[in-house]
C-alpha cells in the first residue's frame, strides 16, 4: 500500500474527454474511490500539464437523490466552479456511455439541476437560466475606460465586443478585469467577441485556469445571448471557439428573458487510464 492508503497498482481509473478544445478528467466517485483524498489539492496536481496528466478541470461523479448523478467540478487550480458548459457536455457523454444515466439525463451542480441529451458524440445541454444581465457598463483599467456587458450563465461572464479579435491583449486585459474590484471577491471570466456575418467569434480568459482556453461553454452562451441583445445576431447563434469548433446556442430572443437556454456541440473521448499516486503526490 502507498502513502494515504491508496494502492498504486490499483490506482484511480479516469477518462479524459474534450469539448471544443476544453479538456477534462472524469472520475466515477459514486463508490467512494476518492475517500481520504483532498479533492481540491488532487485536482490542482493532476491538472498540471507539465508534471501530471493535465486538463482544464476535473469532474467527480457522485451519487445524487435529486438527479441521475451529482458532479463535483474543480478548475485546474483546484478552485470550485459552479457550472461549466463544455464540462457538462463531457460529463453527459461519459455518464451515458458508462451507463450511469440514459441518453436523456439530469445531473446536480452548484448552479442547479442540469438536463442533457446525448446523441453519439453530440451533446445538447440545458443551461441554468441566465441572470444579472447588464449592458454598456464601464470600468477603469490601467487608467482607461473599458466598455463591457455582463451575464451570469451559471458562472459570471464579462463580454467585450471588439473589432479585431486577433489583435487584443487577451491576457493583460483579461487578467485585469478578472481581478478587478468590480467583481470581488470571486472575480469573473472575461470574453472577447467579434460578430462576422451573424457568427460570433469568441476568445475567453477563464477564471480558475488563469489564461486563455480553447473554448468555454458558459462563455459561448454569454457571447451568443449578448450578441442577440445588442442586435448583432439572431438565435440560434453559432459561436466559433478559439479551438476552431462551433457551438450552437439555443434560446428565445428577448430583452431580459431568454426561455430555455441550450448549449449544443460535439465531444471527443481522448483516453481511459489509471492515475497512480505518483500522478498527484509530488
């Protein structure tokens, strides 16, 4: 037996799935395989791309009395996220293929009960009702006024509409807004969006990852809805991610109410494996 009572040879089974360039580790913890392990610390270790498996986040599937399962979601830095659209799509496919749930399922998150429909690689995920809509707000960053819009799609998202999405200082501006006192104490995700012929091109500085990710599902939803609110696009809105994939955002047009909101897109199953103690104790 290894330190902490975990058998290195037995290890911790995991799968790695990808949603539009957002990659996640998934662990079935319904039997308590993670008992005695500090989950936030574990997440931070195994999501390290240099010293372990690497991922944008990790999802533990737990038992639930209210849904097919409950998830415990951690960002790459070990922080907790209330909701993650691409992670939700990956969790839906994982649960369906592992027969934890059927092709139509519900699962419990900190943002509420989520519904998912799985059709092969494609997953359509019902999002929590958006809240906190704000348009044409301004804040001061490095002595300059920055105009932004805001929407909480399960987690908070600032959206900046820009004329040239390839030329922005994503890390500098993204980090500055993410930690701005206007969003204290937990901060916000920051998205940059450009609408071309009704298609939204989006880049995201993601809270918890603390850098740009190839896609962010909740961010894509925020960009899609706010594009419609500003009159730049009409639902369903196609959002093209930094990773090159397209996500489809379904909702009802409105000024503040958007009906049932869905995020739809493909997933890919990268690999299955076993995490030994050396993958997270270093």
